[in-house]
């Protein structure tokens, strides 16, 4: 079974049984999380049971290579509030998020990571923020437990998204969020193609409330390498910044012109005073600077070309192996 990622959200069934018409859907993408799934499930169910609301858990196995799916089969067999989607291979967290959201039936949709860095005990606070009137309850990791190599690039990306979306929140990268169904539905066709679901929803004018959530240290190495974070930054530019090439071209022209004028004036003064203008040195610096800027522009153009290619080919966001 393959999907192009353009299915409508499933409508609530309207039955009296809470298991058939849950009010809360929790979407959890997982990848090689077999060792921690049981704890994640038990803590999540215990927390949601205490709220007295009907709920469903939708686990999306993003092509795991360990016993993740086998563990999910056992959990599903014991609890029919658990639904499972298994990808044929690894398609990425955002594609997995789409697969879960498109199958959700609740009026409040919650997304969270499956690695226990997000505490299930914070679920009621996110849900209450949406019930209190916000379209989006944005999880904020104020006590973040990541290395500077992760937090510094994230600060840059957060600043870019604040500028481009007009939403003044502090943590766009936190996947632990709650959404009103009506805020998700108009954006469903773009979710998965865009890497930041929360930024996409907020760019459409949804109201937001920030909720402090706990953030545990990650067990093992992060999947977000510096190279991958750089690609995310390019994705933000291509996805949320209108007409970036024009703006970059203007900036490049201004910088190069200013640098040329300044170096020219300095060269004339140095030549007059010292009778020895260091042309090769400054010429080399100028060439390297321009080449660096050209490299960045080419990377940005590559992001656009990749998007065009995917749209022209009509490739699916993901292909599904099994559903429970």
C-alpha cells in the first residue's frame, strides 16, 4: 500500500464507544526504539487514563531494523486503542508524522517523539492548553538536555522560523505539541513535505500557547548530525522564506560592492603611503568570499530543484508495509 500524502483526515466515527471515537489522538513516530517502547506505552496510557478521556495511540514504525514492530504487535494485541503503521523502509520523522496524523480520529491531535525524551506525564498540560482556546499547544524545552552542537544550530533555525512565519515562539524544533483538528486539516497536504509541522500550521495564522515540557537526555547518539542540521536550515529558507534568491542576490551585490570599494580605497591609501599595494592577498580574499557565497546560493537552488523533481515525479511520501 502506498500513499501520496494527500488523503483527508479520517472523520470521527461518532459512535458511543470511546475506543471508536476517541477525543484525543497521540501520534508517535518510532525508529529502532524496541527497548523503550513498553515503558513509553505504559506511561502514556497511565497518564491518559487519568484524564478520563477517550484516546488512541498511533505508532508509526519508520522502517526500524530492531524488534520495534514485534513489540508494537504485542502491545496492539493487548490493547485495541493502539494502532500501528509500518513503513517499508526509513522515510524520516516528518513522513511518519503525516502517516499518523492522516489516520487520527480525535479532535485534539498530539505529536511526540518515541525515544522518551518527551515525558508522557506532560500530556494533560498540552491538551488543556488546546481545550483552553489555543489552536496549537507548543511544547517548549526550557531545560533542554542536548549538547551545544545540537542547541546552537537549533537556535539559528528557531530564529529563522520566527522571522519567516511571524510566530513568536521559542522552540519550533520540539515535536511534542498538541493541535486542534481544525488547525491541522488545511495544512495536511503540505505536512511531510515541509520539515516543520508546527511552523507550517502557525504560518497559517493558528493561535498558539507555549507549554513548558520536560526534556530527558537522549540515550545514544542523536540522528541530527551537523550536516543534517545544515540541510534543515536550507529547507527552512526554501520552504518559509519568500523569494530568497532575490534577497540573497541583493545582499551579495551590496556586500561585494562595499568590499570592493573599501579595498580599493585602502589599496590607494596603502599604495600612496607605502608604494607597495598587496593586491594578490586582497584579491584572493575577495575571490574566496565570493565563491563561498556562490556555494551557498547553489545549495539553496539545489533545494528548490529537489522539490521540483519530487513534485514532477509524483513520488509518494512513504510506502506502507503493514497496518494494525
